[in-house]
C-alpha cells in the first residue's frame, strides 16, 4: 500500500479515495489529447495519440495502486509509468536523430517490453527503474529548450515550458505532502499527492499536444495510407 502518500488508508475498494479519484485526471486528459490534435498532420496525431493512450494507462494504474492495491496493482502502476517515460525518451531521441515514426515505435516497444519483464520478475524494481528514466526524459525534453544538442523548436517551447512548470510545481507539492511532511494532512479532503496527479496530467497533456510535426511518417503507419 502507498503508505508514504500521506492520505489515511480506509477500508473498502478505494483505500485512498482522494489519491485514487484524482488519478482519473490522467485518463481524462489522455482521452482529450487525440481529440485536440485530430486536425493536425499524420505524424503529429500518431505521436500525440500514443502519448494520450499511455496517459490513460497511467491513470488506470494509479487508480489501482491507490485503490485496491496489492502486487498486481503495484506492477500495473509502475509498468504504465515505465511505458510513458520510455515513450517520451524515444520521441525526443527520434526527433533529434531524425528517425521515422516506425523506428521510434519499434524502439519504444522493444525497450519497454524488456523493462516490463524485469519489473514483473522483480516488482520492487519499478520505482528504481522509473527514477532514472524520469531524469532522462526530463533531460531529453529540456535539451532543445536550452539549445543542445543540435535542434531548437521555438514553436513548441512555450507549451513545453508551461508543461515543465506544472510538473515541477506538482513535484514540490508531492514532496512536501508526503507522510511526515509539512503539508501532510492524512484526513484532508484535498491531498497534496492528488494535486500532483492533476498538475502532472495537465502538464503531460500540454506536452503531448506540443509534439513537433517534423517527424517523418513511415507510409504503413500513416493514418491516410492505403492497404
């Protein structure tokens, strides 16, 4: 059970009601992403749709983690986060390297499958693996903003900066509101960890719709391609 997330555990299917229900923010935002980008280029829709889909999985995993709990819920929680982080890393890497969408998707699937198998075999490794993945993902996103290694994308910088600001704010609230932290109030209706869920979901949504359109699309993966 997520005993470090401050909210008092209660009997029933939702052990941490605020933290569990706030996880639905990932589901809602993830479902909105493909709707927002539906009129954009094929490459953009593919990238954003994949990010939105993984956000939905993260939301489901987080509801399971803060709700019924247990080993299966813990694995779903960690595995869905791994999928999202690896996807972000491969999109950023692919943008920098000029990879096609097919190559990015293939790389994401292979690496994710390997990591999910490892997490399934050793469930305690989920957080251990996701921490460095999160760091690499942030570096991959921030890199173009500060002009390295070789690409700059001024047309998406404002949205990405806003997304990073929301995630950073949520991270600070999450840390301060952990069990024993200065903002921890176990019986409060509004939980710091729940605010973290909402802020991160909105931030990831902004990032998803800001994905650049310059990624080349392999014909077989294009939504407009024929049989």
